[in-house]
């Protein structure tokens, strides 16, 4: 996965950064969108794995000071170096990146800074005027403000404006967007021979219904230049790269609740009639469609990025009169609604298990009841079914017994929830100066963690398919029991190369040489929590200590969609339907603390083996299963057709992310493991897994692999059935049963799993490059410059990636490649930490994670 880096340092506007990240993560779903500071841009080796660098709106002068500040690698305090060699600046690194073929995007202040000259509010107290010799992506002057009323870190001067956009056929249409203090690229047509293309211009006529009163009363209006016809958006060719510069704010949404829209509406002397209001909101939603559609086109066609439009924005409107408004919560509200969570259990002891959890939670009931959603007081059945109210460390949770009426009331309460009481301003309110009128209310964002969660304990009553249209509880339980039996049969049969068949060699000097004896048998996949929409299964389990303490090992939380899904490095996203997403609870004794690193590897193995089980026996199923592989340290990839395989794959080939050994791979899933000390004698771990089961977007899915196989099948007998999410879940969780039992039985030894793991990971004897900054187990082992190595294995004691010089005689098939740290030191093996490093398969680099 390539990175999109957004600068976040001195000068950046909080609201601009917020909306920039939100828009990028909405459209660039296959990229890791992250924030960086000037030091990171100056010193880290981010260039080879980055697709776009973005400088958001804010203040130009702090950018001038911070991005030109010199840093050096031995500066551990992140302060500028005053002398000595090896100094780098963020601005130089960004310019070199673009000249070498990278992409840059500058918005408002970011565009002022990226121009050769900045002229801002000349003749006023806010005047800024000077050369910008740093990036010079636009060779002329960026001059503003185009419209009056701008106030720093405020939306008082914000407005909605129309831009004249030139289409591919030469026709001009108007594109509406947010504006707040940006500039015009003066006389941009004169720089056409220097690679500058004008994409949009400030329109001569602006929408009257969205004008601000302050412009009418502005005393400087008479002397303000007329910017109509000047460039508002330009694309500059810089060396081999591209720079996309906006004088406006294309990242801000154009919905009825957005601040610039509200400001414009509040300035109107007369309120609209109801019918006018409805039409006005319909048009705004159409403009929001068109905003996203053009951004998608710019990313895809102009910058060469892989952009994905959300489903509701697919049919972007060209005509405001003929287009219908987008439907669904993605447009109707700022966020979809969190829905009730259902807690159930499988097996003979299910009632006992649920009672034990309920008893522990009742003991944790908060003395001060947490806030409820508006309307809770009218939910008589839900109140009567109360078990506990817990204000936990991250979330407030209300537990109740599930029956027909409590389920109905909880569902209605959550789907109609008003989140205003749980919203907070993106920016703190600015106190007006004496004699100045108060400004409008600032943009708000829902604090989803503050929204109460309603959890229904299902003993006698379970929700119907009408309540849970995307999850069949009965089917899941059937598949879980079936695959448990199948895995038990495999263990009894002594299947070759299976972890249950491994026996430790006797060695009196090696504590891992003998088994830890009989261990408690844990059943994964029960108890089960499920909801159609949640913040994050990982957050709910990992960040709520009282809840986590009440849940036994094996508890698994499933969700159809997550609104704040968590990935490695803290990346967040709204997950699509069709992705099997779950988090499971594990516990290990303190004596095995150093072995917790292996859970991410074992989780990956369980997913790959679970896919094999779910596909079924037979040659056809094995052929599809063999395409699924583990990418170090915690991703699942699948082989898909290469672009030159004519007649097969079609558009699917475009979703691939890298090639290795002549094969093409696309991401299928990922793993995230969090751990914490319980305060007793054990560590508690939560393993979060996401596997794209049914949805081929944005990369590939298990069903996609089956469809591609069936398209090639010679006859009907060779075709496979599409694997349901319930079936895949049962296969993966039952596989965890036997994996975790063997892992504990052998005291955290990874050797029982080496044979199978080696067969399914991608990296055996892969030649790659370690960047200079890659984090190794021994900090003194760094070499000057990048180093060519060959990947051979994972250390059996601390889970470190092991590599050797390319000329070494050690290969992945050798026991040394999977041996201990002591073996590695004796055989010249380089060891790499899984935390802090990433394997960039696009660039074939192991590098420090930015």
C-alpha cells in the first residue's frame, strides 16, 4: 500500500486538515493516508513508497519558516541544525520528489507557498508579499484574497463560489466549491509553455443566494482587484511529476450542514419557504456529488492515482435540474448510525457463559448512569430488561436482556438517534472582540466514542433476519461446529506438516524443547458479539478495560461495517459491506510476554488456513486456496491474473498492488494486534482481522477468486460455491482453536507452525533492499546507505524477520533461517523488527514505517 502524506505542522488550519484527511480517505481507499511533520519530510526515506504529498490550507508564513528549516539525522530533539553536514529541508525533499515523478497537491495556503511569489491582502494589516523560492511549482504569482472578509482560523469569510471549469471537449461548465482566503494564479495562461495548464477559473457571476452580507458592506471592495477569469485551479508539470494547486478549498463538503453553506444562509434577510429549502438542499447534494466526482477525476486522470468513488456519488450530476439527489446515510447525515450490539454464545454451556459475563458486568455498574440517546426514556421494554450500565474507559455501554420488544426498541432508538448532544466543534469557538457580532456556530464532528452503545444479551431470544440482514447467526453457529469437528479429525489423523503433528526434540538445556503439558482448551468464536454498524470492533474490546475483563478467551466481535476501523499505524476508514471483520480476545501468562509478537503471525496463518477450509476439499479448491499468501508482517494477499493474461481477469487486473516472481497480487485482508497488561499474572491481547470475503472493491475478495476460477473451469463439476461470511468466519475461528492450543502447549514456541507458515508466506528467498533507516534488532548493525539482502525466515524466539546478504548460503528451507536469535548472530543473519518497519512490495523495500 502506497502512502499519501499530508503535512501537519505549524501553520496548518485544524478544520482544513480535518476535511482534507476525510476527503482523501473517502476517495483514496487503497492508500495509507497519514500526517507528517517537517522533520519527517526532511529526513525519512518516504519518497519511494509515496504517491502524493499534500500541503493543506492554513498560514503561508509558518510554512516558510518550518518547511525550509534544516534538519540532520543525528538531531534527536527534532530541532534545526545550525552547522555540519547532512542537513536537509522538507521543501527541498518535496521538490526533488516531484521532479523525480511524484505528485503534489497544494490547497489555499499550500498553493500560495508552492508558487514563486505570494501576494496576500496587499495594503492591509494582514499583508504578506514576497518571493517563495522553495517549491516554485507555479512559476508566477499567487495573489489574494479573491473575496473579502477573510479571518485567520475562522470561517467568517468563508463562502461558496462557482468556478468556470474547462471540459475535455472544450466546453465550459461551473463547479461549485468552498472558498476561504485563497488566491488566484495570476496570468496563468502566460506560463503554458512552462507546463502550466489552467483547469478552472474564478467565475464572473457568483451565486446570489450564497453571497455574504459582509461583502456588500466591505469598504475595500472598490479597490479590490477583479479576479474574474483568473486561474483558480492549475496543474503544473514539474520535471517528471505533477503539482495540482487550488486557490479554493475543494476538500470541504457541500452539504446543508457545512459551515460555509450555513454562513451564506444566515446572511439572507428572508427565510426560504419550505419548498425552496427542500430544493436548495437537493441542489447542494448534487453539488456534493459533483465535487467528489471531479476530485476523483483529477486524482485518477491527472495524477495517476487509484481513486474510488463512494457508491452514492457514482452517478455524478452534470445538470442540476435533471440529476436526482444521492440517497443513503452517506449524504443524508454526516455519519451512518451506530446500531445495537448482540451478545450470544454457542454450545452446551452457552447460557452459563452469558450469565457469567452478565454477573461480572453487573458488578461494574457505574454509580453515575451514563447519558442515553434521546428517546430512551420512552423505551419501557429496554429499561425493564436492564442488566448493567457501565461507563468504561472509552465507551458508555448499556446491557439488557434480549426479547422481541427490547430488540425492537433498541433498533428504533439507534436508527433514529440524534447525535447533536455527542458532537464537538472541530475548532474551538473564537470569542468576538468588543463591539463585534458573534460569529456562526463552528463545524461540528460527532464524537462516536461518546455515543452510548446498547448491547443485548441473547439467551432465549435472538434477532431475526429482518433485524440482521447481513449476518445469519444460525448459519454461523452451524459452520463453526462443523469446522471444529473437521479440525479435530485433522489433528487425530496426524496430517503431515500440520502444527498438531509437530514434536519438540528433547534437549535438557532448551526450555522450549519440552511441552508445557496439558493446557486449558479454548473455544474461539464464542461468545460472540455482532452488530451491523460499530465504531471499531478493535476499539470496543481493546479500549474498554471493564468489558474486556468480563470476556473469556475466544470472545469474538463481528461487524458488517466499522465507522472508525483501525489499521496498523493508526489508519482509520469506513469499511465496506462484504468484508468479514472481527476482533478476538486472547490471554497469555506473564512468563510468555516475549511471545506475544507471534499472535500477528498466527492470526495470518489462521486466516489463510481458514480460507482453505472454507473453500473445501478437492483439487479445484486447493488451486484457489494456493493463491492466498501472507505478506510480512500482518497482511493477506491473493494472486490475481496479470495484465497480459488476455481473456482472463479483465478489469480485475487493475486492482492489483504489486508483482513478485512474475505473479500479480492484490490485498485480501490485514491483521492488527493490541496487547495490554491485565494487572494480574497475564497479558490480554486482541487480534483484529479483516478479510474481504464478498466485495471485490477496492482490491479483490475471496468470492472474486472463486469467480475467476469458475470463469476458467472446464466443466460444472470443477466450479466452486461462493463462500459466505458466516462460513468463512466459522472456518477461521475453529482454526484458531487448534493453533492457540498448540502455541500454549509448547510455551510460545513458533517452530510447530514453521512448516505451514513457510508454505503460505510470500517471502521465501525474496531479494529485497533494506533502507538505511530500517529498524533492526541491533541498532549498531546499521550500514551506510541501503543494503541488498535476501529474506529467509522469522526467528523462533522473538519473531524477528530474518535476512541474509544475497551471497549467503542460507536459504528459507534451512532450519537456521527459522532459528533463534543466537543462531542468527552466529550465522550473520540480519534481524528486523516487525513493529516500526513495513514491507513496501511496490518498491521492494523493507523500510521504517513513516
